[in-house]
C-alpha cells in the first residue's frame, strides 16, 4: 500500500466519491438509528404511542418526551462534534416517525385491522427541530440541554393537539362521561385496553380541571434536561473510535 | 452516484461502487424477501396461526421455524468462514484505489445491514406488539415470533457478521485491531437474540400481554442502544477516508 498515492484521480472524482459516500452514509445512519431508536421507543413508551385512548394528559405527555430525547441527545453529541451535521435530532425523530407510520399502516391496520385514527403515532418533529436549532444557534451542549430539551418536552403536547383534540372531546355514553378516544377504544378491545389495566387517567386526573397537561409537560421538561445530559455522555461513549487491540 | 461508476468504468477497470451489488444485495434482496414474508403472514397468520395446537399450525408455521434456524447458522458460518479464508494477508500490495473500492463494498454491506436492522428491529418488532395484543399467545412460537425472533433477528445478525468480517479482512484500517464501536454495533443487536430466551421464559412465567413496555422487555431496549455504535464506526470510516482522498494525498481536493 502506498501512502502517497491518491485513491482518486481528479478533483471531480473526489467530489463524486465524497457525495456518494455522503448519501450512503446518510442512508445507513438513518435506518440503523431507526432500528435502535424504534426498539427503544416502542418498549419504553410504546403503549402510549400505539393507541389514541392511551394518549392522555398526564403519562403520555410525561413519558414520551423523556424517553425520546435520549437518542437525539446521543446522536447530536457525535454528528455535531465530528461531522458538523446540525440535524441529528431531526434525523432521529423523522426516522422513528417513519418507522412508526409504516408499522401502524401496514401492521396495526393492515394485519390486525385497527383503524388508523386509533393507532397513529405522535408528532415529534417540531421538538426535534427546536433541539437542533438551539444547538446550531448556540453551539453549546449545555444550552441545548437546558433550553432545547425543555422546548422538546414543552412543545410536545401543543404540537399533537391538532390531532388529539377531537379525540379528547367529552361525550356522555350510557350515562358515563368519556372521551371519543375512550369510546373508540371500547369498540376495539385489546389486551392493552387501558380501562382494564387502570393506568390511564387514573386517580384525581379527571376531576383536576384543565391544568394537568401543562404541569405534566413542565415536569417532563425538567426530567428531559437531565436525560439529555446523561444521553449526551452515552452518545460520546458509543461514539468512541478505540480499537480493542493494536497490533 | 451514477457518475462515480460511469467515470471509472470508462477507464476500463471495475467501478468504485458496484451499483448492482448496492441495489440488488443492499436494497432489493431484503425488501422483496420481507414483502413476501409479510404476505405470508397476512394470509396464514389468521387462517392457520391462531391456535398452536391445531394441525394447520404445524403445517404452515412450524416448518418455517425448523428450516430457518439451521439455515441461519449455516449461512452465518459460511459468510464468516468464506471472508476469513479469502482475507488479504499482505496489505502492502494493495493500492489506495483498491482500498477505496473496498470501502464502497463495505458501504454496500452496511446498507444491507441497515436494511436488515430496519426490517428486524423496527418493522417486525412493532408488528409483534399489535399481533400479541390482538391474538393472545398460547406458545412461544407464534406466527409473529417465528418471523421476528427466529428469522429477521438472525438475518441482521448474519449481515452484521458479514459487515464486520469484511472490514476486518479487507480494510487495513480495521485489520489493525478489533474496532470497539464496530463490535458494539454488531454484538449489541446480536445480544438481542439471546435476550429472546429471557423474553420467552418470562412469557411462560408471567401473564403480561397488556403492557408492551413491561420490564421483561427492557433487555431488548438495552441492546437496542448499541445501534448507536454506528456513530463511532462512522467516525472511524471517515477518518480512514480522509487519509485516502484528503488534501495530503489528493492536492486537487
């Protein structure tokens, strides 16, 4: 191997090679992150994301951002520092949402026949854009953790409000106060029907007026700041370039 | 991308990026195969996959399990053995141009790995969630498990082994030792497969169909994190590529 002989023969070819590698690398990064992030997401907050009657004003708002600020923080730690790519968080969330949508359509609807308006995934991209935006503008992981991760959690509920509002409309059904999402869920009974396991909107939640979602979002935001820091360092650890044995 | 191949082919040598390998092996092979698998699930999941004690279950589902597992072991062994047997023993005779070509082959392997990881970890794993919240399981070897755990996971493991072995035996940068991030990105998802044992044992022990985020599943999560090793791997790959087409060896860049 000659260390002085160039692998490319012209400036034009160097540019072509570089661009080709960029496209291939982006494809690989997108789908490998999709796989890892989707496993993480579906097994840590998946039930809230699967079903519209799980998308409540407390646990969904709290759990989802906390669990989903993880991979964006880890990916940002490497792709911003090593490659100056400013869309690490957006790439993570778009890949996850793509994987979820494909699944909800072809499997939740296509195989087990749940209507899409019961199984749509949450919208994540606006929070991810904010997370990336803060990092690009400040060039500071500290600021991104404090302001970006907070924004990531705070905008989660408002961004999803457009698709969830109609399903949270109160209705009286056989003399009982329910939401449209509840009634839909009753008609499509699963082993995870929330009224069976008593996890969703339990306790004083439904007598607590209108203030539950903002309180949940702020609590989620505080936790997201810590999670961002932790996952930033997890990302750095996975981004190691060490070899186990040097020969 | 097309220009990369065309410009080099005109010089009468093998293209840096073999487009046929990329599209056929990296993309089409996995997609077409899994679309056929998905079609089979759609047809025979409902008609023959609801009752593990029914004769039709033994006709349409169990043979897949009995065939796929030995086939996967054989494939993984063959890939690893072949790549090791045909390894480059003396890198001093390999030109930088050839190393760059091998990097592109390596990228084709990684595209295939990304594709396989998508189908296994994303598509068929979440599919398992909806199937088992709809059809209550009466066996470890349900239609979704036979595909997810015993087909798609081993296939991405085989592909990951291929990626790792190709880099270790063909690229001097990766032949100098065992790349830690590469090990993480291949071995982490590999460990999801042994975790299946814990999962299946737990499901025979506890009744927990109602919660996909059950603690029993956290092993999958932990090993799923290892996919982040791709970040360190890319840092290594680009470190090597910088040496191959960087300013110090290509004044035109």
